[in-house]
């Protein structure tokens, strides 16, 4: 989490007293906005809102750009603005995907008359003060109301629900009870071939020093299930769809629950077994996760936060970023998992975290290239060494599974069975 020098700055306008609770840079960019007016009146004061995709919100929201920085500004009460920004900062500190907090703005204004004669016969007023939460506008995100405009196939639905299940487990395992989980409070980021759910409303969250208890977990799951049903119904009416056409049904919620429980179980197993697992055991865990539609994107201090739902092609793109090589799609996942396993092995041996970039280059130089050179010596001109290499990886993987431990490269390539089945025939 980035730490800024925070300042509280007061500015005066014609009818309001404004306090900025944010760092100097962002305050400078935002201080000349018409804070003495309601958000809905800002366009009349010369503010040109960004035309971006937006979802539903209980509060007025505006998107603005200041010197190339894009902000989302939400109008609420002073207490809720300060609470939500504090919550977002704590969520960020715990490493969970959420809106990026900038700060809050508090505007003092005259009291608002509620009733000419209250219960005691005197005028009754409420505070006219307003609060604003300011966040960085998340790039490449889709509000839930727009998700239904894309082809909402069963596969697309399940990828989105898997991403939301990952977010829920991340929150609960890191001691965050959401309190108001719903599609309306989620943004979906589709970056390349990766789908990620981002928490977009933190007003109601509560924090605990350890994982959230069973009762609160179930409350969040049930609340999200209820929201799925009524939001899908609202969208059906809004789009003029017939009553018998359901965008989301009970099967979808059961799928979300199933994904949540699988992810939670995998998290628990990784938490207890990762520290002592061999490289072969670690790669076996990766394969098991992949079979369940879950991908581990990298190893870090908080391993589980690297889990994701990815689209076809993500592994190829990531390998190209790391090594500048192209790998056929059908082999890319195992190729990438091999790099992850090497990162895990290096980190264990050296006693500290090794970056994926360093691990990829080390593995490529020490293991991949020597294997390719070995295979070139046994292949004819017409044989593709890369195809043979993946056959070798497949053979080594199956041999490791059979003996119950990782088979070294030298032992695998000198195996009589491998030479007979995969090399000798190529020369005939």
C-alpha cells in the first residue's frame, strides 16, 4: 500500500467551508471543483463529467478527469465518507481487490429545515453538511448492469461468478465481513484474458483480526444470493424480456456457493501444506486447481490473492511477457505452471521471495534450453523440437506421478523407455 503525506486543508467558497482529507497532490488537482454545489449541479458550474460506463448507486456519483488523473466522486454524509475511505484503506492494506481510495472531502453547510413544527412545536432541522468519497477511477471495469448486454452465456456467467467467489473468500480469509454483498457493489475487470471482481462499496464492511466466522460467512453468501435474484429481475424488466426468461436462477447461486467452498478448502490446504510441499507436490496442487477452473497467477507473501479466473490465451500472453517466446495454447498452462513451480523451488532454497520474472529467466536458461538442445541432437530436420519438448515434459510429469516424487531432468531424459518411445522412432 502506498503511503502519502496526508493533509487536512480548509478552503472557503461563497457558501461552504471545505475540508480535504487527502495527500497534497490530489488536493491540488481537486480543490478548484465547485464543492459548494451538489454533485448534480456540477455540470452547470462548468464541470464536464467523463462519459464512462456506470452501474447503479444509492448516492449521486460523478466521474471527472484532472490533469490526466481520473476520479470517481460520491456524495454522502460526512461520517459515511470518512468511514468508507478508512475502510478502503484497510482493505488495501490487507491486499484485497477494491477501489483505490484517494480521500474524503467534507463540506460544511447551513442546517436544512425538516419540519416547521416538530414534536415540541419548534422548527426541526437536520445537518446540511455533506461528505464526498474520492477514489481513483478503476480502469477497464464493467458495472454489473452492463454485463447483461454482452452475450450472457452459461460459460460467461460462471466465469464472473467464479471471480466473485474468489473476492468473497479473499475478504473472509483476511478478516473482512462485507455486510452488503451484491452485484451492484461489484465491478468486473476484464484485463486481457483475466476476469477479476473488485469490491466497489465499502460502507458496511467490518474488520476482524482473523478469518471471519462461519455465521458471518453464511450471511454474506445468503445476502449475495438474494441480491442475485432481485437484481436479475430488475434487469429483466428493464430490458423488456419475457417473464419466463431468467438471466440468473437458483442453479447459478448454487454454483457460486460451490465455487466458494472449493476455493476455501483449497486455501486451507495451501495454507497448511505449502511451506513443506516438494516442487512435485506443488505442481500437482496447481494441476488440481486447474482442473477445477482456478488458476494461480504467481507466488507471493499472500499466495491466495494470486488466484484468479482466466480466459483462454492468458497463459500464452503471460509467458510471452516473461520470456518473449510463443507457446501453443494447449501447452501454455503446463508451461506456465512449470515456471511457477520453479519460482516456488527457488524461493524455498534461498529463504526469501523470488520474483516470477527472475524465476522464469533462471528456469529458461538452466532447464528449458538444455532440454531443447538435448532433443535437437536426437530429432530429424522435419521434427519440431518444441513439440518434442512438450512430449518430454508430459513424459516427465507422468513418470513423476508414477514414482510419487519429482524426477530430475537428467534421469527422465536418460530413461530407456523415453528413448525408445519418443526418440528412437524419430530417426527411423
